[in-house]
């Protein structure tokens, strides 16, 4: 029996997608073998790859002057790829907003290749908010401006898109496809798949094509956006199964009504949980109201001695993976697209009951 899964990543996948993959596993498209056992250059797989790109373009309304790449090495490889691809055209300075652990990792990689200006940071209040738009300024000579629209660990989501002159770079690993975005405001968007797209092993990169000629001359081949874009993300063997499964998720998303339907649903799901947390005398949210994430909802119990019991009982109730990140403790419920409203209703009902018994 499938349970309600609130894992932060690799996260829940839509059940119909898993069922289709199961049905097709042994004999895909009548070929007598699985999708994992054919050449990535075969006609059949090329169709999968092209269709996945087209569906992603349709879902996000990606303009023609943007290349879509299916990349390896996760979002983490892009922490390095961003400076490698953008520090070769003059300025070796970049602006970063520091909002938590993922921003920090991106910053530390960029520092190895150039100078990082931390234009804003929420470290003063334990990364519990997104710095307000009027609290920072872009630097004068910056190659690009990087931020993390949704900090997966802290559960902090920006309520705005930074308005900057330099190319805007966004790590959308835990928020992509959860709402419509104006792609034309960004220079490069990247996301590891295992939160809101598909299985781990693949990442999506969306790059404005005028940024493909700014790489440092000795960029490693496997990090080059230009090479990836020119080779349709097949400069080397891509993770074909992850690509195929991501494509099934894109089709599923379209059938659900696309990203605007996901935006509406995400507000409903997260609203239900935040409303409960705000009413509760026992559970609370550590995140500043205006920066609360729709995707990752951290919460704490009034008495952390009950954490273990909460986790044990919730698991017995069929609610999986509610433990917070090891670095911050407490609990976290991740409410990505594949997590249903029914799952959140079950979680809130369980929490209310736990509070009655232990609060
Ligand atoms: C999970 C996550 C990452 C790391 O992704 P990998 O694919 O494991 O490299 C980076 N940034 C954010 C915001 C994430 O949520």
C-alpha cells in the first residue's frame, strides 16, 4: 500500500507515473526491452527526449531564445557550472543572496573561481526569512546575480523575483513547476529533478542563449552549457531512465492543469498546514510569515522530548519522512506537486490528534 510521503528529496512521485513506468518496464513501445536498454541515440529515445523538452517548454512558457538542458551532477554540479560558464567575459565578480544552506554551497563554489559579493543575508535571524527587496542593492560590476528562490532546508521562499540588470540566476530545485514563472526575467534557471520533477540523477537547466559564450577558457567539458546545448544534452550518455520518467511527470502535470493549477493547489496545501500551526498551542513554524515556503514546511513541537514519539506515531499512521533536516532538527513536511491535498489533510488530522493526547 502506498503511504503519504513528505520526503524533502528524493521525493514522492505521482502514482499514475509510477504505474505507467511499471507497465512499460519489461517491454517498452513493443521493442521487447525496457527504455533503459536502448541507445540514447535511437529514434525511440530521441522522441522521449524531444517530447520531454517540448512539454517542459509548454509548462513553463519558455521563450525560443532559451536552451533547455537535461544535465548530470545534480544542482550541485551547477553550483560550479554557474561561475565556470559566466566568469569568462570580463567581470569575475558575482552577487549572491545568502539565505541558508543551499545558497551557502553555491556561494562557496563561486568563491573558488572569482569574487562573491553577499548583497543580502538572513543569517542574523537563523535564515528564517527572505531579505526584503528594498534591503539590498546589486553591485556595479557583477557577472551575474544568484539567489535561491526556495531554501529547501529552512523552508524559506522568496515572495518576489529580484529585479536586477545582470543575468539573474536561480536555483529552483525545490520550487520549479510549482507556479508560473516569467522565464524571460532569468538568465539561467536550474533544478535537480528529485524534488519537483522526477527521480534523482538528472537536473534541468534553462539558459538564455546569449549567455553561452561567457565561459572560462579551461571549463571542464562536462560543465559547459554551450557543449550541452549544442549536443542536445547528449555529449555523453544521459541518464535515460530519469529523463524518461521526468517526461512522464511533465505529461502528468499537463493533465492536472499545468503550473497554474499546481500554484493554486500548493497554496491550498501549505495554507492548511500553516493555518493549523498558527492556531496550535503545541506546534509552531519557525519561519517568518511573509517568507513561508509553499513547498517545504518546517515545524517544531513545544516539547522536543516528544520528537521521537511524534516521528514514530506518524510513521505508524502512514505519514512518511517528517523528520527535519539533520542540521536544524524538528520536523519538515515537503509538499511538492505529487503530494496530494488528501495527504496534507491526513497530516493535519494526525497532528491535531497528537496535540490532544500530548499537548
Ligand atoms: C536538493 C537541493 C540541492 C542539491 O541538489 P542535488 O541534486 O543533490 O545536487 C540544491 N539546491 C536546492 C535548493 C535543493 O533543494
